[in-house]
C-alpha cells in the first residue's frame, strides 16, 4: 500500500528507524538527512511518499526542491524489485507537478553509490524511466578521527585559532535563526534557505544543538555557520559557510576545526566529506589531510520542464 502524506513527526520516527536499520547504501545523505527532511519541499507543496505493507516500511521518497534532487531510501527487501521502479516514477511525477506549478525547468537528479550491490539494477530502472547519466560524479572520502588524526585539522586541545573579536559557539536557538538565515543566503548567494526551514531543523529529533556552530563577530552578528550531523559514530558537516564580507580571515578553517573536534567529543569516530569529481583542488586538499576515497556516487538526471 502506498501512502502519500505531508511531513509529520510520526513519519520522522519511522524514517529514523529505517535509517538506522540500513547499515550501508541507504542514501548518500544518510548522515545529514535530518537537514534535508526539514527543507523547503514543505513550503513548495511537494509530497512525501511512504510505501508500506502491513506496517512494514518498504521505502520512502521526497523530491527536494532545494537541490532538484529525488531523495529515496529503500531497504534491502525492496531493492531490485518492481516497487523500486514505482518509487522512481512517483518521484518523476512529483518533479513534473512542481515544474507545472512553479514554471521552473531543471534537471532532476538521483545519486547511486557505485559500490552498492544493487547499483546496476537501479541504474537500469533510471534509464528505463528516462534518466541520463552525468559525466561527473560525487566522490566520497573518509577519515578516522583519533588523537593521531585530529592534529591534521589544525586542532590543538580543542581550540581553533580565531582573529580577535570573533567567537565560535553553538547557535542560540530560535532567537538566532534570522541571523543564521541572513548569513547562509549571503554565503551561498541564494535565498533558498528560509527561517521556516531552519526552525524545523531545530525541532528534528536527531538535531543536536551542541553540533550546530556559528561564528559571531564583536557585534554578535552571525558571520559563519556549520552544522554537524552524527549517525552511528559517523560524522558529517552540512552546511558550512562564511559570509562573503568576512572571508579571507581564517574563519572557515577555524570553524571547520572546531566542528570536527566537537563531533569527535560527542562520539564521531569517522568523518565523511563529499566532493564533485571536477573539484580537483578540494580533492587534493582532502587527500593531503589524510582522507581516503571510499566510494563514488554516480549521478543521473532527467530533464523537467512545464507542460504546455
């Protein structure tokens, strides 16, 4: 039976159980999924689909308008089955419905880890539905976090070097959401981040305020931000950014260092980073810091435009 419903906390609890039950190849954004589940697809009128049979969760999907990405999570029992194609087709229909409402044209995308034992079957499904493969991909790197590796992130006794007048600390909850949103929009030159999205993130059951760090200046303005996410001892930073007026001061490096140290303090034993395969500079830097490539996420897209 297929249920199409809006975001609810009850659904989040079930999705958490599914995330924790799939140890490998659940989704490329397993770790920072709470950030995505609270995003603007809600304001944009998209639906969240749950496939279930006798209360057994067989998978879920959501079209993420913030990234033009179809998020799908399917447990092993559903992989390589006809239901997998049904889920993808539902996602494409969601993309088309959004395009018709908004008037936007875009490339809707899906990512598949090359190491996934079911990658070939899902690739065939995507191609059958009309997807094409990008020439570039997303490379995943991992680094163990320990007393030996932490120094490579310029961390000394948990203290990151900051210019005078700047402080790194946790976000001050709802009271600082507006300041965060302003910094995020400036850093990415985009208005996709909203106060509603950021407020929902604070309410997600897997959100941890101690991992939600900001840089503030002497006037207590948010000028940088970084959210840490943690799942079963694996950590990831998403998003991280510095207001353009404050770049070049070393704030980004200091913030990243503080965030990694904080993740380690709260149980992270592995850190993941993802880089677009075309970003040679970032890849080289990660390798220099001891990261090892552990997988390659192939990216597929389908062209979506408003129907006349």
